[in-house]
C-alpha cells in the first residue's frame, strides 16, 4: 500500500472504528476479491462492533492499494460519504490505462468512477444480455459529448436498471465519452417535494466541498439552476443516470443541457424535453436459454445438467425475469424441490387482479404465493404487514422500525430476507435504506390479506402515536416525509374517523404539511376523504377546504406566510378563525403582532379555488370539455394544465418564445391549442404535453384561437393582429383557409354551436360572421353605430370590439365594446339588448352561460360581474383579484366559471353561490383619516351607498345614496366630499347632516 494511503488510513482510524458497520463493507470487499472468506469470518468473531471495525482496518493496513480502493468504494456505496471524504486524499493515483482486475473484467478505474457516482453493483445472480447492453452503449456513443437523452424502457421487472448499470461498466466508454464521471439518481414516482429532495441530494453530492453554495436550493427551479451550473463547471462531460422515471414533468427539472441516460416504463416521458433522443426497448420476457441460465446460476449447476422440470418452469413463468428470479431464489434454498414448485405453478390458480394489465399476473401471483409460503414462520407476519403500503412508494427503514417497535438493525435483517427471496426491493440512498414492493406484489398482498387490512392500518397509527408527536415531526427525520404524505391515508383505511378529523381540522398540521409538500395534496385529501370528514362536521370540513382552496396560491410560496394571520382573515364563525384566534392570543405575549379585520361580518369570499400557476400575468384560461382540467397561459410564455378540483399541476409547457395570449381545449380533450406574440400557433397533446403541430403563417401576434365543437372533424380558428383569420385542419401542415375582411387587429373569434359560422371581433369596430365551409364572409355588423350620437361625427369615435360569445342555441350573439354589452340577433342583425356597465369601466372579456341567460363580464376595475341579459340587471359582483382581469369563462355545464388576472392568479367561482350572495362589497373609492386615536374610513359600496366606518369599533353610518365616482374626508373629520357620475361635487357637513353642491 502506498505510504500516502497508509498514513491517511492511520490518521482517520479512530473515526472509522467508531462509526462503520462491517458486514455490508466486507460484502463489497469479498466481492472485489481483496478480502477472503476466512478473513471475513475472523472479523465477525470479534465481540463488539468497534472491535470488528478495528480488526478489519488492521487487515487492510497489511494489504495493497486495491484493498484501500475497495474499502473506499464500499464506504461510498453504503452511505458513509463523510468517512469516504476523509480517505479521498489518500487514494492511490489511478491511471485510466490500468489493466483489468481479476473480478468481472472491470478495471479499478471503472469501479471507482461508478462507486463514486452511486451506480448499483451487479446483482448476486447476474446474466449478461450483451445485445441490449451494446445497444445502450451505441446510443451513449451517439451523444458524442453533446446534451441529449438515451431512454431504456420496458415493463417493470424486465431488468432496465441492471442493464443501465451494466452499460456504463465499460472502460472505453467512460474514458472517451464521460471523463467527468457518472452520477446515478433513483427517481421513482415523486411528488414535487420528493423531487426537490432528490435534486437537493444530487446537488450536495456534486458540490461536496460547498464551493458554490452552503445552502440547499429551496425550490425545483432553483435546484435546476444549481444542477446546471454544477454539471457545467464542476462536472463537465459527465453522465447523469435517472433510474425509474415515471412522469414527464420530472424530466423537466433535469432538462439543462446534460447528457442523460434514463430508465422508464413509458418511452413518451421524453416528449416534454428538448434535444437529441435515442431509445432502447427492453423486451418484457426472457428467452428460454436466458431463463435457464438464471436458474442454473441460482442453483449453481450447469445448464446442461438442469432437470427436465427446469424447462417446464421457464415455460410456466412465461419468460418473466421477476418470476424466474422468485422461483430461482426458492430453489437455491431447496434445490430438490423442482417437481414440487413446478406442480405448484401448474395447479395453484390465483384470482387475476387486473385482467387488462400488461404484466403477466397469473405467473407472478403463483410464484408470489409459493415464495411467501416458504418464509420462516417467525417473519411471515411481518411480510403481511407490508400489505398497507401503497404502490410506487419507497418506505424508509425508520417507518418499519416504528411499525414493528424494533431497532434499525433488526428491521434491516428481516427485510433483507425478503429482498433475498425477491419479495421486496431495496433502494439505498446514502445512509438511509428505503424499501418498496412491486405493483404486482402489492396487489397480491392486498387480495390475500383483505380481511386484515383495517387492523393492519390501525396498528401503524397506534405505533406512530407511541413514537411520534405531530408537532415534533422534523424534516430532518428520515421518516418525516412518509408520515406527512400517508398518515391521513392510514387513518382513513383504519376507519379511525375521529383521529382523521382531528388531523385534517388542525391548523398546525396544515402549516407543517403545506410547508413541505404544498397545498394541492392536502386539498386532494379533503376531496378523497370528504365523506368521512363530513360525518364529523360538514361545516368545519367546508371551512378548512375553503381555506386551503382560497389560500393555496399563498401557501405554496416562499417565504411561507403566517398561517395564523391568514386564518384571522376567515369569518368569525369559521373553525379556522377560532383556531387562529386562539394561537394569536397565545403568541401575543411573545411580542408577535397580528391584524384583525373590523368589517369581517360584511365580507364573504365567493371564490371556490384560487391557484397561482404562473409567474406573471395570466392572459387566458379555459375548461376542458369534461370540466376536470383547466388550461392557462400568460406572460411567462408557458402553458399550464391543472386539476379543476384541487389545482394540482398536471403539465407545464414552455413552448413559445414570447407571451402566450390564448389557449383552447379541443372538444375531445385530446389537444390544446396555444397562440402567441411570437406569431406561432401550436397544438399539444393535452396529456403528455407532446408537440403535435406548429403553424407560423401569421405575420403578426396571434390573439385568439378556438376549436370547432364537432368531434368528427376538428378545425382550429385563429385571429391575429395582421387582420386575418385562419382555419387549420390538424391533419394538415398548412393553413386550410385565410379569411380577409377586417381592417384592424382581430381580437377574438368563436365558432357557433353548430360549427356553421365563425364570429370574429376586431379593433376596426365590427363583428363579422363567416361561413365555415366556404370561408366566405356571411355578414358584417358595425358595432360602432351603437355608440353614435348626433353631437359627434362617426370618424371621431374609436370602437374596439373586444370579444363575442354565442347563446347555447346559436340564435344570438353577445359582443362587448367599451363599457357596453350588445345582444344581437343572428338572422336579422338587429339589436336585442344593450347593457351599459358603467362610466368608469371598460369591458375586457365576456362569456355567455351555456344553459341560462347569465353573462359573466370582466371589467378594467379588477372586478367581475354577472348580468342577466334578459332583464338587463346585474346579478352579482365578484371581487378578489388585485389587478386587471383578462379573461372569464364558464364551465361546460355552467355550474362554475373561472377568471384570470394580471395578479398571476386564476379564481374558480361557483355560479349558484355567487348569484345567491347578498353581501355588501366595498368598491375601490375610499379615503382614510388617522387623527390622534381616531381612524375613520369613507367608502362607496356596490349598492351606491356612501359609508362612514369607525376603524376602531367597526360602526357604520350610511350617509347617502348616489352615483358616486370618488370621495374624501377633511383632515379634522368635519366634512365629507364626494363626486358624482353626473359631474357634480358635493360637500357633507356632518354636524348639519346636509349636502351642499360645490361645483358642477
């Protein structure tokens, strides 16, 4: 051993002896051929863990450089990265031209690079699949040092992970293509918080000396930027391997000009990212010879010497690598049971759980049953306990320590037996171990133990309550994230309704969970367990769900807001308010200040859901045809798709080079169209986010887009500032028709319900109707004429027609211009109704309800109004947005409508709730005077009354009713002045209770 390596080992000997556990370390060293079985046995005979560590180090000091390197790599692989760092400086210089080791034909250079990158070792029973490994390597060579993606895809259990690891176990490949190293990340199915933790861990691994930042990234975008810089500056020309990727949105966090190899069950996951892409398909089944080879390795026999039953077993397993491994593990322990296991496979008939599944359920279920039967009696019940865990969830060791009330080592020993028999899978991430079941194993356990499930869920809740207190859960704890994500699920499954309600109706729980995982998962749980929560108290459930829905856009942001202050904004009758008030009183003694609203009794929030999917103004939002999804677009150049029920994000697409002005779902919900300031129109797959078509025939920004209502032959209409409308057939790459006639920008377009006509609105002051079949102009209505008066000539009036909306029967069309709405008869072009919204407002958007005579109107005063177009009466005011509202849109059934605004939020409103509301709303016209201990507020409400509000007591005096446009208070509170829509200014002398005209 080099003197430098020996001195480094001696220098850190005490720290190593104190911390390491030798069994797993020695496994690696025996596998590398640097430690003999007799030496391993000698170490095991030492009485204590520290003595065993001391004996192992003593042996290493007597060995060569390879032993030092093997020990170092074992520390890295088993999660002792802090100890490995101590030994890094003593590593012997490794030349990339080193000869081959005697173990596996792999050089020391390759072993070190892969161990440092966290690449898994070969499984105990390993069968080479040269054709597939070569295919992956060829694709990696094709990257040629440039950013790109190599995807290895196939069904679960087909060996994708092993193949990916084997492909990079090649000296020439690493030396020529990835001299910067290889970095392995086990991804799995993640929510946003889980992905953030993966990214944080990766950034920590790549920046061990903390030369770039000592603080972990706080969100996915920051982590993505950190990763890009680290890969570019510290680890250039390296390979990032993402194992077991499920969702396209996950890949976007790694889409930063890297070379990436990924494994997945769905090859379409890369549709959402840019760059060169190469795919390697892994066949789901092994050939007969490969299956026999696996069995021969398990039982340590030559293939030619295998009994006849082996061929029949491979046939019964139908080539599934997972099933063959299960049977092989059993035969390794009982090598004389060939006929018995074959008979079991042939005779045992298990219920097929999902007949439509792409997996071979029958063979796996049969093998599962046999494997479980062969477990030791004293650990069978522990395997039954795993029935309560959900699919695709990796469970930390600590959770099972809590469940079984055992030490970590005891739990790991039991789980290792399950892993050895292929009944469980282990994911080693640093020092922590996570365990998970295959989907099919979960199905099998659930079916086998259905009658026990409620008691098993109750058991884990009781154990959690013994070991943890909710308020004491810390993000630093290994099992913290598991409890936050699945505690409610276990309570509901255990039928522990009282405990579930106590959990969900707790501000402390909401604060802790939303800080870690955001609000969408909590809202989903309120929806999921609504029936249970309603049993406790329908009103309380409504309070908390509404609180989350309306404040989710705030709770999902950093810095995290005060949840107590948000709770104090709720109505005084709300349970949320009561809890917040109690906490506020307790914290006031510590010097914490909170605001209390004096006029809360007069406030009622009418929104059902508020989301903030964008980082800039939201220009447009629309419902899918089934009403389950919402698409939105805006100034941040993105298209967002999220669930209408909870606000959970489903897709984020950055597909335009400039602001995205409009988006639309197709009638079959398969596609979403977007149009942009970049002059392009794009069609996207609404589920995967894959780009389907891109059109660039407009010469100016494209302002609007709309699909036909027919499912049989989809057409898309677009309107642009180039004055043209265009019709697009999705099956063609070029425009089907261009419609000429407008002399200024086309602002809006809509197909009639029967798709015969297309209506368009323009800044030229006209509404035009076009025949869709011929693309000819059918009629033109000059909206400007409705604003003419005898005093002003026509050429002096500028009328911009903002938008239009058809009635459900197609006989009428509503158009908006300036501050008026006009309802027009399609056949006669006659004016049926004119609604004057107000002097100070400009209409920005309007939409007709699909099933009644309501119209929703967005105004420039940041508010939204509902009008009955038959009676010409305003039905409701909807306030809440903090800036201009750009778009309003009814749901397909008219039960709700959404609004999108410059304030970056989208609000969802329930039509019935809004219409039935009679709350008085204060408008923007207010004045405030602070004088000594007095605070007085003068405000105009939505029913034209002037209110004088005492800021201390909340007492309200109603001074007058008028068409008021502005108001103010004198400094000494003796006079009130207000201006009317008729141009008059009046002064109110409070002591005389009279109003005096001042100026007209």
